[in-house]
């Protein structure tokens, strides 16, 4: 992985994957440290990228209805992929299984590949040449698609794409995605106003 | 030492936000507005992430072979292809577009 090339030891690289387990935050931390940023600045950037996991947790806690004792352990696996898979399941049972299977397999794979990467497995070569960098967005799109059932959801997604891409060049890494999350309350608010004004018209009649 | 400090801060911060979301009391979540909002937030986040992973290179916006791959994935989804086929389509089309000089 990239971190081995930017001055982190094998132990430090693996500790990141084991304990942080949020890819975007890890890359941000390593990137900032490599660029000569201070420890606190680097950690702050990584923290911003991790904040979206709190929103995922909100949704997952009502979906999975986990016992209080289990929550501190489940929390480590609250990430993009587990949320998306859990949300795609029709029942609570399936959602719990989805969360567990996705969480476990990603955790094991992520840490194994980190170890291999840190050990210097340059043999794989350039993943870009194989088009593997397109797998990420394709996975997200496939998980997102079943959620776009109504006009409200489509409007939220469209607005979020605009915000996420439009703000990318002007705001620090991780912040545009958080701002894009505002698409949800904005669309809900606009939607609510629409219903309210229609209600007024009917009342006046 | 400095690096371990940064790692420690990141570990604590990232875990805290993950746990915070799970620990919000169920009573708050039963309010209809909060329910709707919590359902829509992942839609917004996933949509923004999808777009950024497909069209961003660092902090610059780019249109490269990944866009073709994402389009292929969208077509596969519209055709109700299974999940793995969708991802495979994106990877193959992206690799193909790059091989052709994209």
C-alpha cells in the first residue's frame, strides 16, 4: 500500500488498517503525513473523512436493532460498504447477516492486502491498467440503484452528486461529501414545503 | 513518535464517530422526520462518493476511462444484471477504454 512508501513502518501501516478501518481516512492520514503535515492536522483531515460513518450508524441502528452490548463491537464495521449492503436487504435478519458477512470479509481482506502491500508486493503492478479502479464506483452504483425508488430519493442523489463534484476543487478532502449529505435535509425541506403549500390551496377551497 | 500520535488520534476519532451514530437513542429515531432523514442520508453520501470515485483525480475533476466503466455499470443495472456482472462490466470496459488509449 501507499503508506509504506511514505515513511510509515510495517507495524504502523498495519495498525492503521486494524484500528482505523476506514479506507478514505487512512489514505488521507498517510497522504498528509507524507506531505509533511503535523500529526494533529493530518488526524483532523482523516477525522473529517470518517464523520460520514456517524450518519451510517444512525440508519443502521434502527435497521439492525442491535443489543446495546454488541454496539461497541459492531461500530468498527460501520463503513460505506457494510451500510450499503445492509440497506439493500429486505428483512432485518438479512440485513444483520449482510452486515456481518460484509464487515468480516472486508475486515479480513483489507488487513491482509495491507500486510501484503506493506511487505512490498509491487508484483501486482498498476491496478489502473486492469481497470480495477472502476470497481469501486461500480459497486457503489449497484448498491445505490435499488435505493432510488421515488422522486425524492432521485432528487437527493442528483443534488448530492452536484455538491460532491462541484465542491471538490474548492474544499479540503472529505468535506465535499459531508456537504453533499445536506442534499437529504434540503430535498426533504423543499418536498415538505411543496406538500404544505398544496395543503393550503385545498383548505382555502 | 509523531506518526504514532497521528495514528492514535485518528483511531480514537474515527471509532468515536462510528459508535456515536449507533448509540443515538431509539426514541429519537422513531420521529418521522428523523426516520426519513436517516433513510435519505446514505443515498446522498453514496451518490456523492460514487461520483467522486468516478470523476475525481485527487481534487481535480477528470473525465477518463472510469466514466465509460461507470456508464457500462449503469447499463448493466438497467438490464437487471446480477451484482458481479455489473462490477465486471465496469472493470472490463474501463480496462478496454484504457487499452484503446483512453
